[in-house]
């Protein structure tokens, strides 16, 4: 009985360790290239390369971000300074976060933000690809 219990315990530990392993991030397919969202707020994926993703994130007239994302620590991450203002004086705010690509679309998760209009922890889901 002890041998069976020990074997079961070992099997549970192995199963738990397999479940907790992170799956390494990979670059998404070219099918994600394009405009996601609507006319008021959108994410435009312009290029997907082997090592980075180039995108444009438009939130409002006053907030837009041109950036690229790379794989780092098994996640697709971006770090940028947005060019909020677009008037006489540009103000640059640091923003960082992750992009997640799946069958539901693209999720942009803000991890840190100096921009008072973009909250750290905010999640933006772009589930509809706009055909232009």
C-alpha cells in the first residue's frame, strides 16, 4: 500500500509541474497584420517579423503610440514613449506592456504607464479585424 501511495504522490507532483510550465511565446502568424478595433480606437499591426512586431496603437486624437514588440521572458512585450500632444510641444510618456494573440483577437495589456490617461493594469481587447 505504501508503494502505491508513493507512486500516486509522485505522479501528482509530476503532473502539477507539467501544468505550471510556461509555454514559450512565439511570433503570431501574418494573419494578424492589419487594423483591429474600430474607427475611434484601434491597433494596427503593420509588420510581423521573426524577431519583432511593428504596430501603431491609436487610442484617441491625443494619444497614439508607434512601437515594436519583441519576445522577452516567454512573453511578447513592448516598451515605448508615446507622442501625446501633437501640438506645439510634444510630451513623451513611457508605457510598457504585453501583446497576446489568440483566436479571440489581440489583447494589449498595459503593465506600466506614465501617461495619466492610460492606466497601468488596463487591458484592451481588439477582437474585430477591420477590412479596409
